[in-house]
C-alpha cells in the first residue's frame, strides 16, 4: 500500500463516506475530495481536510459540518454531545451488523 505525501493512499483520497450526520448531510458528496487526514489521539475521531473545510469523522462516517481544523479539535476536546450521540449511533449500527 503506497501512501502519498499527505499520508493517504489513492483509494483513501478518492473514497466517499458511508454516513452523514446532522448538518453534515448537506455536504456536496461529489466535491468531498480528501486532502489530509489526522487521527485525534485517544479518541475514535479523525479530522479530514477537504477543499471546503475540515470534517470530523468516525471511520467512514462524517459526524460534523465543515469547519476550521482548530474548531474541530476544540469540538472533540469539549466532548460535544452531537459527537457523543453520533458515536453511539455508529456503535449501535455496527453492533447490529455483527
């Protein structure tokens, strides 16, 4: 698996997400080209950068609207209820598929 300079494989860079929560459902999925990806240590969250902003994800699930990277980190560190709720919904969804 070859990673490019931003740490993503071509498949990861061109992949689309599975689920969009809340305002994230308004994302233009055709323009959702991932330019960067950073896992937030000790959390289930990853912040991905796109041409339209940074989004918080859990696996292939987008759980926030676009924002600045520092806003995304703050939202994660503040343990925002909408992120907690999205996390529980995803866990429930995964549990049902096992």
